[in-house]
């Protein structure tokens, strides 16, 4: 029972606990006095770059990019860029890459549309080609049938031709016979037609 009461009493303390982090934001004073005993005339933020003119174990004489010179405590100087600067540079690089990516997407949008249109045309042409190939196959099959019929009836003459020739021959023979009989009859009878 005591354990339960103790646990219930500790619950509000557990709920009130929150997470916190140590800041890497440092402001370093730039002094005119060599031992930094005076009040700083300028504050330098974490990540500020400068040139070290002279340095001893405790203090360093520095020159800022704008030409301002002063003294700082050596204990706060590091050779490597602080995390704040690295994060800022990385974020700037990420933003530049994101902008470049958007530009590239915009630049490739036109060609991508052209490629998509050409792919659709290629599909349409492929379908037309398949239709044409099937039609060619049909025509080749019909041609093969016609060639087979030509081989089968190579030496034969069509019935209509034979009938036409026979009819023409009969009519011509009949007319020629009439003429011959008429001529012979006239010859025998002195040019007079007798029938």
C-alpha cells in the first residue's frame, strides 16, 4: 500500500519533467585591453571567422574581416567550424540543391511532355502496324490461293471463252455456208438467185 501511495505521489513529478538541451550559441566579447579586463566593445557570435595575429596561452589578438582588431580569450577559440555554422551551410546547400532540382524539373517538363506524346504516337503507330501486318497476311493468303488456282487451271481455257468461240464459229460457219450456197446457186443459174 505504501508503494502505491509513493508511486501516486511521484506521478506528478514524472509528468512535470521536460527535455532540455545545452545551447551551442556562444557570444564572445572583443576587448581593447590585452588581458580582456575592460568591457567588450563588440560581441562575436558563435561561428565568427577571424584572423589570429598573435596568441598566447590565455589571450589572442584577432582581426575581423571588416578590419576591426581586438583581444579575445583563447579558451573559446576552435580550429573547426562549430555545429551552428555547419548546419547553416548544410541547410543553405540543401536549399540551393532543392532550387536546382526545381529548375531541372521545370527544364525537363517540356521534354517529358514531348516524350510522353511521342510514346503515345509510338503506341498508335504500333497498333496501326499490327493492323497492316494482319492485312498483309490476309492478302498473302489470298495471293497464295490465287497462285494455287493458276497452277491448277494453267492449261485450261474458261468455259465462257469456249462457249463464245463456239458460238462465234457456228454463226460465222452458218453465214459462210449461206454465202457459199448463194454463190453456187447464182453461178449455176446465171447470176439469178433461185431458192
